[in-house]
C-alpha cells in the first residue's frame, strides 16, 4: 500500500541574511556566512528549503570567569582575544566569533571605546570568519562602544548588538551608516519582537540586515517558554509575516552555563554524575532543542558541546 | 492567509477610465494602478465597462493588461462577461491572474474553468444562474456548491476559487446584507480546504448618499470578514477601509499584534 506524504505549503519564507564581507565586498573576511532562506519548519527537508544552523563561539576582551570544566579545554589564550578566537575557529570549528566586550563595563575594567576598537581589530586580524560584536550590557557605555566599533570596522558587515526597544536608534544608525547587520533583542515577547523589527526597518535598515534575538533560557530554566515564542515567530514568518521573517540568534552558551547543573561539582549531587559530562550535555541539549524551532546562530562556549552539536547538525542536514 | 484587496478603480464605468479607453491614453490607468498599489491593493481589477464596443473588447483588454503591467507588478483580475476578451488578456498576464467572473450556469463554468486551467488562473464564481440572484442564503450556498463541484471536476484548487455571494445595495435590497453574511460562513464549510470568498464590497453602498457610503463599506467589510470573507473588490484608497481590513487580521489572530501593525499591512 502506498502512503501519501502530507506536505505543508507555506506562503512565506525566512529572509536570507549574509554576515561578514570579503575584500571584494568591502571587508577583510576570507569567507562569509549566510543564514535564513528557510521555506519550511526546521529539518523538514521534504517540505522545503532548510538552511544549516551555524555556531558562533564566545570570545571576551578580558579573561572569562567561566567554570574550569570549560576553561581547561582551551589553551593559554584568555589574555589574547585574537589567539582565543583563532583557537575557536581552527581547533573547535566555530563558524563565527561572538565577541562580547565585557571589559567595557564601567563597574569593571571600564575599557575605553578606543581600547574596544583595538580588540575588535585584533580579532578581525586573527580570524577570517565573520564577527558578532556586542557590548558589555551597560546601555550608556554600549552606545559609545558599538558606535566606535561600527565606524572602525566600516564595511566588515559585523553582526552588532544588541538593539532593544528603548535603545535601537543608535544601533540601527550605526548599522546603516557603516554597513553592518543588527541583532534586535526583545524580552521573550512576540509583540515587542515584531514591533522592534518594524521600528528598525522604518528607520531605513533593510529587513535582510536584521537578526532576531527573542531571548532564551537554558534547559530546565524556561526553555519551553522561549521555544514557544520562537515557534510563534517562525510560524508567523512562514505564514508570510515579513516583520518576523528574520533568522534567529540564541545565546545558548551564556544561558546553559549559568545553571547550577553546568557548574556544581559531583560532590554536591553525586546522583547527577560528573560535571565534565553534565556541562556538555546541558549546553548541547539546550542548543539542539532550540535548533528544532529555527535557531540559525547558536552562540556556544563549551568546545566539547560544540563538537556534539556540529555532529547533530551534520546528521540533521544529511538527507 | 491575509485578507486580499482587489483594487476596483480601473473600470470603464468611471469617466476618466472610460475616456482613456476610448482615446487609448494609458495615463489614467497607470495613475490608478500605482495609486491603488500604494493604497494597499494586492490585485488590480480591470474592467472596460461599456465604454468599448463588443467587437473591440479583446483588443481593449490586451491594451489594459499591457499598460498596467508597465507600471505595476501586481497580479490582475480580468473583469468581464466577455470571455474572449478575458482570454485575450490572460495571454499577456505576467503573473497568474483571476477571471472575474462566472455564474453557476454549466456552459459558462465549462468554458471558464477550462480557461483557468489553461492559463493557471483563479476564478471568481457568482452564486447565481441565468435566473438571477437568489435572496435566501440556502440558495446562494447551493450555487456555491455547484461552483465547488465544477472547480473540483476541472482540477482548480480550492484556494484559486473565489466564491462571490453577491451583495446588493442596502438602500434598495436591505434583506440581502444578512443573507450574504450567513452565506459566507456556510461557503467556508463546503470543502476542506475551503474555497475562498470575495465580494464586490462597494455595491453595498451604491446609490446611498455620499456622506454614508464610506461608513457602510467599512462596517460591512468588518462584518463580512468576521463571517468568512477572504477578499474584496474595493476602494483601495479609502485609508480607513484598508485600516479596517488590517485590524480584522489582528483581531482574528491571523497576524501577530505589534503597535505599528497598520503601517506594515500595506507593505509587501
């Protein structure tokens, strides 16, 4: 008996966004990364085009305060953002570098915008992959830092951020003037997610220069809720809502590694097993769960988890 | 699927368009093509009206299709009872068009559904036959069922069939307005997937005093969409009317709410 496969047909598709720019395109990257373009739900290859998710590994401008289960997998790189980025690309297979300029924090090292620019240039020189550059989280300082970085890296088509509903204007202007792409971040709220995309687009930044970050949570800490927001955005986009039809960014490495499960030693909870295994599972399961709802850029920290997720992507894409 | 607006303004019944058709002056048609697209139209309805003698209609439709496609990328709705003229126009359409219209008379359905399949076009099917428009919603739905069956027979997908339950001017045929709303709801249950529905919306306010025509159109559009209307041949340049269409999409949960939803409804 023959079985007819029921196929869903969608009216819309996800916009394609290219990150990075080669010399011919006005930048210095040796390769670019294109995300989006999907015309079906994730990995349903028989229904339409499914694009490959990419992995962005995190690098900071100051040594990280991460658990040793992570840091021991890296070489002596934490005092050199360039070397750190290079190891992520060469040894761990990162598709992109996510450079978070934590040193700019006024309550911390309080690096000047000029110093931040120097770090960005160091990383640009060290690797050929495209860069994501975000500030420290202090709104006033980040406005200065990202404006300076965007100008100094004109034409590189960085993915800069993060633009939020109250702060998007500076970022959108910087992205437009200096030819970068923008992360639009909304607080787990589908309506604000859409509204922010509309506002940024109305300023003149094209839709294919926006990446959505609707925020996530780590496994066990509300990932279902984040998943449901992303699911609504994706179904809306496939239903032809162009204001939600952008690729999605997920800060998996950050969220998965701030859970107790990714940090507590085996002595605290013997029944949980070894931390080295547990931390890998926590980050890779957070990533692979969100991939199933359309995560395009997965930000990660744990090299062993990166290897697991890359294998998972290979399997899901081999049809 | 979002509510579809078919811009009604390129119609020989309007003096500027009628004169332009006779003089072969493309400017008024192109002006309204652009203006309706800006207003939020998804399709442009083309109707020569009585301005052109029957023997020149085929040529006139070809001319209309060409001059409108010079300035607009929008797909077209070819509106005529003269099927030779529609077929002549279909040959030149760059995007899949819609044939407007056919009633539930078997000979006409045969010609039109075959033509639709030849040119990959949609069809507007009227819930009437040669005897005219029934009042009662049950009879309207019975005609709709015949149109659905014919579409099925000729292989026209339900999403390309637009059933028009025919609204009449409320000032002379008030009882029809409610019957049409009842019909819309029932037509959507005739098949799965359901056929689409359409109305010549402006008809509801035909011959009513000018100061209430817009209000009648806007109110009836909201009611009809609530009952199951998917598309309307309407004034795409009444901003408030287009805003009503946009708002229904939010209130029916077809589009995700954002404070600026009105601005984006008009974007494509």
